[in-house]
């Protein structure tokens, strides 16, 4: 079972704003009670605090949701407290949360909440929302978030689709031997422009800097996210059509590669660190899981430095082209995507043995013999 959220903007009435402020007050009072009496579970917190919430003029459903929210905040706080000294995060923004068990209904593009709150939902929300499986609704002063769930049946895959992420593009190679590419040029360009604009700010005033950086951060997100969403949605569509599992490199620690002192110039570092590797991975993995497609991760070791045909060391030739002493010139990204695919077939994912073959060239360079690669053990 997976849960997804659809978000839309709306304008709350003054009555609804009042409810949100009350909700925030209840959450914060419950946090105070929980800290004082050392209450750990939702049940014990609600026993301790429910009778003290009489002063609030709000339906019981919202009170119980507020207690649940406070219990969540307390649990997170205690978890963080084990390793670091942290301050408890009280609820600062007004909000309102309610769960499906207290009666949530979408009827003809109107969302009905307890206390006869009615909110109009837009056509997009109506089209994506599965009305029978609404889980919860969260209201903030500027957004309405509806969480809904879906039972996912795992898809039987017939092959794999390996993905190599780069700064300017995403390259795919599948087990059928096809390769394709999505350009991310637009995202890189938007990032570069926003970075340039921000770098021209020289005034030593933290408030104005925060304002300017916030503004350009928003502009950047609004331009970059659609490009990433288009690419990830299209990849998942392709994988679903051909029933392919998705393979990605495990890029944990990628930011350590581009740090000061690594003998790279600062423009290169800024450019590489601006790349949204994790955001793309997040989008791709949640979209794939929503369709029931498995996502596998392989070690990135040697994926761009070895030849995908013979396993030899490759050397940079021109931009985006590498040269293998035995096989000649290959596109650098296609080579990397094929290496990711073969790593998945050899070490992580169960696939037919015939897939894990490499071309072995005879010393005279004429005959090609296919042999099963023994992997790391040989
Ligand atoms: Zn080679």
C-alpha cells in the first residue's frame, strides 16, 4: 500500500483561519503536556490531555488529530534527542489536519470536512484523486493537501532499464539493447542563470539577501522541477510499456566529490553541486513504485571509467566521448548506462545468465567469442 498526496492552492475563509489557529494552539498545548508528564504514546498523551482541551471550541475530530500530531512531533523530538541536543519544535504555522475516519468526502468537486467545512477542489485534483481511498487532509493558509492510498500489485518484469544521471542529460540502456536519452539542458541553464543573478548581490545585508535568495530559489525550483518531472514520468512510462525494472547508481556521498580542496575550480564545483541528482532519484523511485515497478541500486564503482564491451580502462577523448584501446570511441553516457545495466545483471538483480555476457576479442582482433562474465569472483 502506497500513499500519495495531491496539493492545490485555495483561499481559506476567516472562519477556517480561526479553526487553524485553534488547531495550532491545541497541538502546542499537547506538546507541553507531553513534555511535562513524559507521555510517549498517542494513547497516554490523549488520556493526559483530552480533558484539558475543553476550552477550545472545535469538533472532537480535530482535537484527536491535534493530539496525534503532537504525539508525532514528540516522537521525532525524542528520536533526535538520542544523538544531538535539539530544541522541541512547536507548531509555528497555523494548520488543520483531519483523517479519513472522521468523515471526509469529495462530492462534485466539493471537499466536505468535519464541522461542515466545505472547500472547492480544482479539476486536476478531482481527476487524480481516488475518492474511495482518501486517507487524510491537511490545510495550511495557502495549500490544501489530500493524501490518498493505492494497493500496488508488483509488476512482473521482463528486463531492466539502467539509468545514468549526468549534469545535462539522463541516458538509458535496456536489456533489449536499446539506448535513449533525455536532455536536462533547460534545467542546467535555469540554474546557471539564477546562480549568476544571485552572485551579483554584494550588499552586506542579511535581510535583503534572504529575500533575494529566497525569490531566486523559488524561480529556480519552478523552472527546474517541471523538466525533471517530465523526464522521470517519461522514463517510468517507457519502463511500464516494456515491463522493465529500473536500475540506478547508488550515489550516496556524491557531494563529497565536489568539495573545496579537491583541485577543481569553483565554477565546476558550483555547477556539479547544483545538479539535482537526489530530486530526480526521488521522483523516479516514487513514480516507479506507484506503478509497481521495482527500483534497484548498484554500486557506481567503475561505471564511467571502464569499457562496457570489454571491461578495459577507457580514456577521455573529446567532450562526452571516451576511447577504449580495444573497442574504439564510445559515447561516454551510453557506456556508463550500459555499465550500470551489466552491474545490475551480474551482482544485484536476478536475470537470465545469457544477459551477463561480455564480448571477448581474440588476440588477432578478428573473432568475437561471447563468454559469461564471472564478475568479481574470477
Ligand atoms: Zn573495450
